[in-house]
C-alpha cells in the first residue's frame, strides 16, 4: 500500500502561505538566490516526489490558489478536492469529496492503486497530522519571516513521532524529511 506524504515549503516562522494565501515569498528575490536553489543530487525534487504519487488530496483553498496559476499543473493525476462548496468547471481529473480525514485519505489511497497519496493544503495537512495519517513530511524551509498567514502547525491536536533523515541544503534553503516512527521501523 502507498504512503501518505506531504511536500511543502515553509517560512522560518512556520507559515506555508502568507496573508491572503500569498505564495510570492517562494520566489527567490535575486538571481544569486535563484541560482543557489538548484536542487543538489541528495534533494527530493518535486518531480521525483510526484513520480511516486498516484493520487492527490487537496484542500479547497489550495485548489483555488492553484487554479489561479493558469494551466492545471497535475496532468492526469487524480486530484480529490475536499470541500463543501461547489466547484465550477473543474479539470477532468478533479473529484470533489467530503467527509472526515480518515475516509478521505482511504479513498485517495484506493485511487492511488498502491502508489503514494500527496496531501496538500494547510488545513487538510493539519487534519491528517492530527489523525496521525501522515507517513512522511518533506518540508523545504525558506529563509524568510512572514509574521502572518497560514501556519502549518497551528492545531494543538497535531501529534506524532517522526525521525529525521539527513537534511539537504539548497543554497539558502534547507529540506527536511521526517518519517513517522512506525513507518521508519518497517
């Protein structure tokens, strides 16, 4: 069976998005910083990460932000958008889902057909962490302080024990990978 994984960037102060879901802080401020962010060979790139993903479970706010990017970035991957609101004209690979996080993750795992499930979106990730469903966290820490926005760890119910793999430095960023302890022992 596939794993449940999270792949996010976070600011030094723990935000995954700025105020009003702003992601502009992810853009390197100058050419030197952009050049230093080329992935070293020991990094888990987004392309390598998604190569193992069979389905994605995404929160509605994240879906709305991604829709603003223009072209749908997930190709043929099945994407399940957790929402109670109507989604108008979704891409053909998008299915609107509702329910508790355990049911949503199980549905996504079935659709992934033995491959991994990518959980994305601050609130949805927090729910999956609180339910101890996340097998691996991949966090790329960007050296910026936002002071406000969407926190990754903003729920007192979030718990779990993880073990770090060696960190990877991307010039001015650090990628942290943490495996849930019971997954690490397997």
